C-alpha cells in the first residue's frame, strides 16, 4: 500500500506481509516525519 503525506518527499510504502521488519517501520517513520511517540500513540489507538 502506498500513501502520500503533504510535506514529504516520497510516499510511505507499507507492505502487506504478516510481519514487517523494524527497518521498514523506521524508514517509513522517517519518510512520514513521525516521532516514535506518535507512532505508538497511533498504533495503540486501533486505527
């Protein structure tokens, strides 16, 4: 899946694997300019 975020240089690509490696998650967080705290807040929100 590919998502674009205003202000980011490239899209965030999320693979549809059962498990996603930490390196992919960290790369996507950098691309989306998302902090670790924001990531866990979003992850725990159930969205």
